[in-house]
C-alpha cells in the first residue's frame, strides 16, 4: 500500500494506492470517490475489502478541500464544479499512470463518476454508484436545509473536524450554499447520461433523504448499457455502512458477472 501527495499547480492531493500482488496489470484500477463530507480516512477498510473481492488494485484520494489535501482555493462553487472534479480525476489518473478504471462513487463522488464516464467513456470500464445525483429535487434541497440547521445545535461539525481539521466549516458551507443556491436550482446532468458506455450498478437506501427513487430510475432509463439498480431496505444515504452485509452481497454479485 502506497500513501503519498500529488503536487497539482498550487495545491496538493493526498492519495492512497492499494496494490494487490495478485492483480493483473491489464485489468482496470478500482477508484473510490468520496462524498461531500468524505475523505480517504472516512472510507475505513471498505476499499481494501472491495479490492480483494474484485481482484483489482485500488486508488483513493482526498479531493481538494477535504481530508489531508490542500484547502479550497475558492469562496463559491460554480454550476460546473462536479464537471471540474471529473476533469481533475483524469489528471490524477494520468499522473499515476492509470489508463482504465472502474469507479466506486458515493453521493457527490457518484455524480463525478457519472460525469467522468460520460466525458471520458474510453477510460471508464464500469461504475458503482451509491446515492448518485443527476438532477435537483426539492426533497433533496429540503434535506440539505434541515442538515444545515441541525448542524447549528449538534456536534456534526465537530465530528467532521476529526477528518478535515480547519477545512471543516468551509467544506460544509460550500456544500449547503451550492445545493441551496439559485444558480444551482436547474442543475442537471441527465442529458449527458446517454454518453455512458460502460456497465453500471446503482443503488441507494430506501430512506435516503437526499434522493428519491427517481435518481435510480433516470439512470436505468437514460443509460443505454447494462444498468442494474437497487433500492436497499433499512438504509439511508450510506448503505455500505448501514447495511454492510447486504451491500457487499450486491457488490459481489455484480463483480462476479462483470466482464473487464
């Protein structure tokens, strides 16, 4: 396992590589993209478990502003910040000399995965999406607003600061200000979904407050490749943690049938 910093212009990204000695170098690398509050450390041992299950070496990194990577260099995000992260992913892969990948993305990370597969279809061989967003929903915005208010009277930010340090308040602010802003009100990536050419597994908890079942349905409807969707019982926005055994079973079934 390698841990290092990748220098990018005026900032750096924290990266962790899982190198399986048994992995065929001709196979894609399994890349993990974290959510709006996430980072390498918050994945726990899940990447190692999935790498061993799939037989693929892995790569995990903290996006700028998260975890051990450099602070944000902005005060406000643009409507295309997730597109920018998809382009950044390609730069990271190039720097690490990785050509083809299977992406596991959670929440914002799942949306970045969709954009990467739509914009760079030759590089992406498969997508695993946990709680992906393709368009704005009023129910999702309500959940963001409720979470913002709850953070004022709970220890939410303190718990996040264990992983993000003095970047915590800024990343939380950028998250809720973006999703509740007027300029993001009509945001959608649905027209790009038809460009995706790889197999897709998409799932979310049936109690996911940040996205309705339509977030899964639109993927099945718009993506013209092999798409498997699943709504998982007794789970919210993070099924891999809330119902780990059920989620791992679903992932194993997909990998058993997945052709690289």
